[in-house]
C-alpha cells in the first residue's frame, strides 16, 4: 500500500491533516471534521477533498472516508447543539467572539437562518458556509428534538461530504481544485432552497384561498312574494 504523500502545502493545515489521516486512517479524517464543526476556522472545503485524495492513494476506501467524515460532522454538531441547550446566550456569544476569524455576527446569522427556515434549516445549513456549524446552536436553544436534529444533520452532512470527498477522490493529486467549485455547489443549494420556499409559500397561499372560499357566506335566493 502506498503511503499518502503530503500535499504541496506540507507543514500547514493540509500537511497536518494528511499526517493525521496517515496515522489514524479514516477515523482520523472523522476526527478532523468533528474539530472543524466545533472550530469553523478549519475549512471543510480543504479537509474533505483531502480525505478523498487519501482514499485515492489507498489508505482507506472512499466509503470509509464518507462514513467517518459524516460521523465526525454529527459528533461536532451535537457538541454545539448541547452548548446551545445548556449554556446561556451571553456566554455563547462571548466565547464565539474570542475565536479567531469568527464573530458574534456568525451566531446571529445562524439564528436568523434557523428562525427563517425552521427545522429544515439544520439540513440545508450543513451545505451553507457560515451557517454549517453555528446552526446547531439555535437548534439547541430552541430545544429542537435531538433525534430530529441528528437525522437532519446526518443527511445534510452526508450529501455535503460525499460531494467533496468524491471530488478529491476523482481529482487525485489535484484535489485542491475542488475548493474552487465549492461556491458553485453552495449556490445550487441556495437556489434549491429558495425554490422550495417559494413552492411552500404558493402552496400555503392556495390553501388559504381555498379555506376562505369555503368559509364565505352563501347567498340565499329569495323567492318574490308574488311568485310564492
């Protein structure tokens, strides 16, 4: 079996991730993704294609990479879900503000996203940068059922991870190119979400009109006295 060769960015984040995957295999990839979910400055757009590249080198199978990275996504998301459930809003915001490359606005953005799109935001949010990690916090604050949160997180993470792990696997040593297409994929997700919201609004409007029509008072035809 050929060892994983460190990418050109050896010594940086990619080099560290490569060493961890070489030492621990697919569980190492899952560990990195779990950390990435708790500390968003670590970009999954780099880690996931790199896991696919490592799978292509024969260190582990591409399916193992997808399964372990998805498990890592769920573990990291559940950790933030518990933070939202057990910690005060003020403590969360102060702690987030101390993290590098992250601000309180990121939490506010995730809260607005959750309030706007409801529980489905956990699924869609797994594929939106800036929301992917922090949407777990308002889910915990709003006491979203844990089983529902876990299911939506796992499904959304499975799609996101499969796309980027598969891209890194297909591109091999040019795995870095996957990051360039991350914006395209995220745009597609946003377009699908907007289309879904519009569809739901139209459906709700039509249902509302149908109910109003049924509740409208019926006119009673009165027979003139001379014809009675």
